[in-house]
């Protein structure tokens, strides 16, 4: 079976599951994000070990998976108060565990830093997918799903644009010491295509389907057009930087793929690298840029 065939077969199964979780939200989305975060964190810790570090992989992976679940619990009223305080306590727990597990010869400073970064890099960032699904400006399943789907669609668009434009026109390498396959033409193509798709999605999907906290003042799309184009461009930049960041981590450790878990796709970390950057950036841009332009 060819690599392309494995990719297609995996996508046929994975995409409907992801779309169903996005639409249903609630525990299904939280569980999907938690599983993805825990697996991605474990893969990251594997890369860290290949680089000569000694993270506390089991603890870090568990805490990364708990991050989206904590957001779900807070929304359900199970957890009251600030999640920030819980996050601080989590860091202190990791540090406390290192006293026994990494002292005196386990380099506790590096171990704690690597472990905490893995939690933030995977679990906390993916948790923004849950936050976007229940954004305060979105009312109902259709609105929440439309809001969350936009950065996901733009991430896939950025990957597709970079791949095909790069193959067709790419000559000058973008950052060859980090990722030899990426080209300047591919980066520009991804940026432009994302801007177009962002405008189209806002015009024909987000506005008709996203019931905001306040009714849209106008169906005239001229006002938010510039905001949508800028949103798409910034998301493309975030997606490409996220991809390059994971490539840098793997190059530092001398590994090609984060794992071989997903047929034809490498590991979960390989598939979600862009989203680790995109989801938090999208959350900020929704509040600062796109939603003010729509209301």
C-alpha cells in the first residue's frame, strides 16, 4: 500500500470523527482534544529524550491531556475560580516530583522546563479549540462549529497552498537549515490562498451561520472584508511558523517523524504542529479583529 493510499484511508476515517466532535462539542470535543494532547505530548517527550533531555513523560502527558478536560469542567461548573491558579499549581507539582525523580543526577532544571513546555505546547494550545467552540460571541452549535472550523480550514488551506505552489514555482528555499522542502514561493502562495479562503468563508459560511451574542448589525460584507483578509494572512503565518517550529525541534533531536502512529502521516505531533500556534492566535484575532468587524 502506497503512502498516498494510507493517507487517504486515514483521512476518510479521521475527518468525519473530527467534524462530528466539533459539531457536538461538549465532552466529545474535550475528549478528542485531550487524547490528541496526551499523545502529542508523549511524542514531544520522545523527541526530547532523543535530544539528550530527561522529561517526566508520563506525568507531562497526563497533565497535557487534562488541560482540555479542565476547560470542559470549568464550563460545566465542576471547577470554579481561575484556571490560571490551577496552572500554577500544576507547574509546582511538576517541580515537586522532580525533587525525587530527577535529583541529583537527572538535571532537574532541564527536566522541569522540558516537561512544563510540553504541557503548554500541546495541551494548553489545543485547549483553545474548546474555548473557540464555546466562544462567548457564538450562540448554539452551528455558530460554535462555524467559528472553530475557520482556523482549521485555514490551516489545511495553508498546507495545501504551500505544497502545490511550492512544487510548481518554488526555487528559493525559505529556511533550508530547518526545513529543506519549504520555499519562499510556497509560503507566499499559502498566505495568499489563506486570505482568499478566509474572505470567502466569512462571506458565505461565518456570517450566514454564526449567530453572535448580538445579532449582526448588517449583512453587508464590505465592512469585515479587510478584517477577514488580514485574519487569513495572520493565521497562515501562524500555521507556517508552527510547522517550522516542530521541524526545528525534530532537527535538534535528529529525528524525521515524531512517531509512526498515523499511517502515512507520521505522528500526532507532526499532524497538529500548525494548530498549536494557530488556535491561540485565532482566539485572540477573533476577539481583536474579526468579530468587531462583523458586529
